[in-house]
C-alpha cells in the first residue's frame, strides 16, 4: 500500500488470494474493514482508547514511518492520476495540529482547469476541519523562506576564499605530519632489523634485544594509530561549507526554475521540520542557514537605517 501502486480494491483481492477474508461471510474484506486496518495505530505500537492515543507495550509489527506513508497514500487512493503526478511539496511537511503527513490532490473546475491543493491526510482523525491550501500560495511561502537565507555576494566571495585557504593549509599540515610519521616508522623498522642481526652475531644479549624490540614495536603501533587518525580526518567539510554558501547566494534565483524533486531536495537541505498550520508554513532553518537568516535580517536593518538616517546632533 505504501508504494501507491495498489488501490483498496486491488489490495482486498490480493489479500483474499493470500487467505485473508471476512470471518462471517468468508468473502473479501469490505472497503471499510480495510480502511480500519490500514488506519489502526496498533500495528506500529500505539492504540486508541476513548478517542485518545496511548503508547502500547506490545511489539510493533511495522514502524511509524511506514504507517505514515500508508496514510499519505490513502489520501490519494481512488485518484490514479495523483499517484503518477510528481507534486513538488509532498513528503516534506507534517500537520502542525496532529503530526500526520501533508498530501496533495488535484481539483478540476468546470472550466477544465486543474488546481493543486495541499491538506492534512488526517490519518489519526484528529483534524475536525481540513484546510485545502492552493499550491501557488504554498509555493509563495517557500519562496520567501528561501529568499531569507540569501547572503550578499561580497560576503560569499570573501568567505569562499578564506575557506579554500584554510582547507589548503590543513591539507599541507596533514601531509607534513604524515611524512614525519612514515619516516620515523621506517627508521624504527631499520633499528629492529639491525638489532636482530646483532643478536644473531652475539654482539648484544637476548634480554636487551627483546627489551629494545618491544619498545620499538610499541612505538610503531602508536605511529600506525596516528597515521590512521590523520588519514581519516575529514577536511571535506570546507568544500561542503563552500557549497552551502553558494547555495544561499543563488537559492532564491534557482528555486522557481527547479523541477519538483529538486525543490524538495533544496527545502529539505534548508528547512528543519516544516509543518502546515492551517494555511501557514511553520519552520526553522537548519544550521548554517539559521545564521544566514540572521545576516539577512541585519542587512535589511542596515538598508532601512540608510533610507531613514537620523539627523546629526
């Protein structure tokens, strides 16, 4: 069901063939019975008592993510064109009221024109009055969210240069440290080999050979650990920082031209847990975009101050 490839009717037939049928009539389960099964939270660990949700102590047979996906798909059941349509903002938001997924559906007017609306799937039955938000109004709010993280070009350019220089410096320091460690390791290996030959020739006693060999091998083990730590050190975060800076500079320009899947990816990169409260998107920015937003606010404040300068004393 979660794939969106099965209607309730098809799913009923499939389960009947697998042996699931009505206890009384021994026939296929009815549509309402299937809906009760698919919307019952007991399968992921919760249960409903007197209209309230409680956490059960039984072992869940599915996880919450799969249950929510089924609820989202059920909101589209019976409208085949919706499962094929790549809506820009599905799989991105939850309902601020009940926590269920937000789905999209097409409404065709008498004129033949098609409009897209977003609403709560209401899988838990907690939303008494569903709000249908037109996609153009939803997109306008996301566009405004993207615009609020834009950084001035000069700041992006200066920070890019600084990050590249810092990354280059770190790589040079790392290379120098690795060269010193490898050189010391090779020197210790020569000492171990030389001491072994001296032991065979009888120029040093066995006790001294064992002592020094043990010390040198212990130092070699420490060197190997240090080499492994240096090689695993992640310096790619510098390049990731540059990518995020460039995204903040061009996001508002690119967003309107993007395909639906790319819009979702950008918003998932920028926004933290967006939810739909009535007709308004509520969200916070992920780091570092939360800092970019503060920079945006400061820039706007400076612009307003320049437009309305205070008189000199």
